[in-house]
C-alpha cells in the first residue's frame, strides 16, 4: 500500500525523532520521512495536522480468547478493537481452550490473524502443558511455530525448580519467559486487595505480599540462571521496588503495568462493581503512586492492557463468583496519555513504553519508523474528547469500569503494513 501522511508531529524514540514532518509509505514500508514531501501519482494522502504520527502501538499482553472461548472475543473482534485503540501488534496469552501449548494451536492463531485480523498477532505459548504447572511444554516447537514468548499467565508456575529449568531452557533457545507473579497460598479465597476497603465491604482480601513474594522468587531465579525474565501486570509498590533493585544489580528483568493500575484504586470496587474485579486486584493509593514512579524512572518498561474480555453472564453475578479481568484495548491510549498531561512521562517516553520497548522485549521487528521498516503507524489525535459508551465499544465484551468516563486522546488512524485498518 502507498500512503503519504502529511503535516503531523512525527515521534520515533527508536531514532530520536520528534519533528513536524511527512511520512511516505510505499509497498508497505516506510520510504521517506521529511518536510513538504510530494505525493507520487496514485498515492493516498492522510492529513495528520494537529496530530502525532508514531510507530504502531504494541500491546504485549492481550487475551483474544480464540480458540475455544469465542463467545467472549475472537481474533477478528479482538484485533478490530485493537486497531480502534491504535494498536498494530498484539501478543496474545495462552489461556485459550485448548491452550497454546503446541504447534497446531499457535499456527491456527497466526494464520487466522494473517487472513482475517486487523493487526499483527504474535502468540505467547505455555510454559507448562495445559498451564498445569507440572510438565514443561515443548518451547522449541512453540518458537518454531511463531511464539515470541512463553507464559502460564493466569496462573503462576508454583514449582520453583520447574521455573528454574524453564528459564534455563528458554535462555538456550532464545525465547522470553513472562511471569504471572502470584503466590496462590497467600491469595487463598481472596477476591480483591486486602485493606481498609475489603474490610469495609466484607470481602476476602488478597495481600500485596502475594505478588511481592512471587516477583522476588522469579527475579532471584532469573539472576541465578542469568536468564531474561519479564514480569507481567505489576501492581504493588513492593514489586516495583524489587524490580528496581534487581535492575540496579544487572538482572535481566523487564516488566509491564496496565492503565488500570495507575488510574484506579480499590475504591473502584465499592458498590461491588464486578467490572473492577481483576487479577492482580486494584491496589491502594500508595501502590498507584509507586507504579507511576516506576514508569517515570524507567523501572517499568511497558504499558500493556491485559485485555481480558468476559461475557455479561460472567460479570453480572455476585462479586465472589465473578470472573477476573477487564477489557482495555480501546481505553489504554487516552488513560496513558494522561500520564503525559500530568507530567509523569514525556510523550517520547510514553511512545517508548507503548511501542518501542515491547517490540524490543519480544524481539519483533516493530516499534520503529526507520526507512525500510514495516509501515505500522498510529496517528493520534491528542485533543479529541469522547465518552466511553457501552454500545460503541468494538470488543465483543463490555466488562470495563470506565463506562461513562470522559476520555481525551484517541487513535485517529491505524495503519498496518501500509494499509489503513482503522480510521475514525
């Protein structure tokens, strides 16, 4: 596809670029970046005046529910929601039915995304067969099939010896291990963060140390084995501190957080709102402050959505019985842009955390507008204001605590491989 994107503020932290310029795309690749470029014959023009032109956003933590749970989301609806949110690439987690623990399931996801999807999909395979935590999956086969990482996300690998061997094996074949850091014995029957709010509501709490202990264990295993490790959905001040100290020691650890962990506290659960029930749970104000500081000082490398769609019937129940998770692909960008407005991140730092860093961590050739690179771009309108309305969400599911919120900032145009896959 051939495009000329004109008059935008082009921001690409991968090459230190931040200037008013045009971007010419030919044959699905970035052909030229410069001022006052002329459109060759037959080239479609996109006017980006007043907007940011950035490398396509990359979400390294998404649940597409396909195969097996398509009533919640599928590859078509999930990638369409992603494109509406400005994302051109996703890494999808393996807790499907069947789980992504073999080549056939991984190949199915890649093929369906390539033929029917609205953005690139990179599967994350299982660490253990069926995510059962007992026997290590064939990571070599999963990598050959196109998986960019392995994780049992949704469940931790409780056996420390098994996690050690997984880290060693993954290092040997060059695939990333993503840790769901949670001590299930400490979680027990908890359904929200343990604290004043849980006590007041009469709900069993999950202590933040359940995350901290598991984070510390996996960081120490990564240090011992000299293996890369990525910690998913960081939500506590303890985890931020542990990871910060590990990085200072030279441990090969990276991590992510999600917009709900720097936007909401456990007060959102009041009224027993099941759309505020997630895992890890929403924490307290000091945890939110620590997550923001972790983003600011670089301890937290990425912002991911942990997009977790559920059917209404799985949320419109008693709080204890409701499933964990919220959708996030369509609200991530404006919630994250608020970090820039609040002075926590610069715009360049935000694009790093939402495009460049996840690409680098996953080892995929995205997150850059260098000449010759794949033309995945997001055109952002930072001034657009819009309400979150249930009936206008693109995802199949509606489980979000942000319905009724007024958002500022939106993806005006999403371009994948030089083709416009979404335009507002």
